């Protein structure tokens, strides 16, 4: 009998290393990847303006129940592992969530000032809800309650500082074998990238692996952004204590 597939739902906020993480898992060769499957439904429901909004909405299902059925269904290509990249803010109230009990939920976090500094370069108006920190904490706490123990958490800064060690710990927590192939990938876009890639993925498209760099924010944020960072900080810290 064929072993059941491992479905991994990685929950992040924007302007993290979430796309690089998707590259890393896809580089394994035994893993299918899916890029932000609730993005179009999120944009359609909220009416929010994002780069390439119309293209995103046209590219994906707008029905959360239909999306959920796919995420809990057959793995693309029959691969033994399925890595699903999710933005916490995309899972709106009222969207189907029962499917989450059929996947391994993990959480990718990043220091709020660094997120704000990067996100503000893409959109001029930013709210706390746009950043996903509150939603990430809510999802984490609900999943911890369901499991009776905290689900895996990794900090982007730890991955960049020591990719092999941090990814090995993550793989162990997910019950899969770490492979060195996760440390590098070919430069350029992927067919598995969402249609929004040209607006958001310039940096990762130039990359060939996790770049050793400082992920903390060294710039002084404008007061409006600093207030948002201060609001987000407790939610980041609440998950930080559970990092692998």
C-alpha cells in the first residue's frame, strides 16, 4: 500500500522569505508546491487593491470550499510531499478551514520592522491586517489547541543565518527527511509561481539559494510604520518563543 502523502501548509505573512522557502521545498524533487491558493478569493472578497489584482483574480478559484477540497485532495503529480505556501491574511473569516486538520500546519515568522520596511516599498497604504501577524497568531493558537502541543515555527532570520540546521529541524518536526538539495535552486521564475510573481518576486527570481544577509530592519521607520510594527511585535514574540 502506498504511504499517505505529507501535506504541509506553511503560514506566513508578506515580505518574508516565503517564496524562497517554496523554492527550497520544490528543489527536493519529491515535493509538489502550490503558491498562495486563497489569494484571488481574498482580493475578490475584500476589494483591496494589489499589484496585478485583475490577473490574480482571473487565475484562481474564488470559492474557498473548492480551494479547500483541492488542498486536501490528490497531490499534484502524485508526489509524496505537498508544500502549500499560504499568507495568513488570505484565510478570511467565513472561508473554509476544516481542511487544515488534514495537513501539517507550520509557521514562518519575521521581525515586524523588517516586514514593514519591505512591504511599504510595494504598497503606499499599509494596515495591521495587511501584515498577517494577528491572523498568524490566531491560527497558531488554534492549531496548538487542536494538537495539544505547539506546531512547528521557524524564523526567517534563523533560516538565512543557518539554512541547513534550521531546515533540518523543520523537516524533522514535519516527519520528512532533510535533503541538501533544499539549499539551492536555479535562478529565474517557475511555472509554479503565481501570476503575481512579476510584481513581488524580483529578488527571489535572482536568487540561487538562501542569501546570508541581515533580516533585521536597520533603517528608522516613519512614525506611521513604526506604530504598526509596535502593534505587530507582541504577536511575533508570541510565536518566537516556539521557534525550532
